[in-house]
């Protein structure tokens, strides 16, 4: 670390903060996006190899397929949702604008792990308010749902639902 500080003086030990829970989810792993991009790229490649149109049109479809595949690989690097839990403060950092949603977890009413949706393909969403609930989801099948002391139901998609539930269970009010 001392050698890094020589070249990067703004680095400090405070930047290496450990969180009680931390998870990053990336946009490119969403099943809906992967299937859609793959089908379009396969269609372009099928037109390139199977059609008998002029060479310029075939090259256009090949180029389009390559661009779609490169963008798909690049989307695997785009962070959509970061979940951090420090003490009793849950911080959700959003997509590309890095908007933050902070919640105080003291006195939550219940915590449960459940399937996110009965549908196979789900869109990624950040801070969607719907029917007295907030939803945060990138990809996967499972979510942790909890109700805050204000009565707000929060649905949080996660890749480690049991670990998050175990940590959030410490904040459930005892009188429920």
C-alpha cells in the first residue's frame, strides 16, 4: 500500500472500508438482455451465412452481429446495482448515475426470502415505486423482501438471499 500511495497519494486506508454486507450486480448478466442480444446477433449471422443478397449487405449484417456481441461483452462490465450494509444503514447505489438510496433498518417488521417473479424474463430496475413498495433488481431468481418501520415494502434482488436475510434479521422488531 505504501508503494501505491507514492504514485496515488489520494489513496488511504479509509477507502478500503469493510462493509457488513456488500454485493455488486452487473447489467450484462440479466437473462432478458442476454437472450435478446443473442437472438439478434444469431439472426444477423444467419442472414450473413445463408442469404444470397449482395456482398455489401452481407458484410453489413456481419458487422452488426460483431458490434452486438462486443456491446454484450462490454455490458458485463457495467455495474447496475451495488448493495452495502453498514451498521443499520442500507445503501443502494444505482445505475450509471450513481444515485443513492439510503434506508434505516432499525425496526423493520419482517424479512423473507422469496422468488422475485414467476416470469422467466425480468427487466432490471432501480428504485421502482409500485403498490406501496420499492423494487431493486438486476438479475437472478431470488429476492429479500422486508417492511420498514414506515410501512414501505422493499423488494431487493440479490444473488445471496440467505446471507442477506440472516444479516437483516438482526434488525427485525422483537414485538412482531
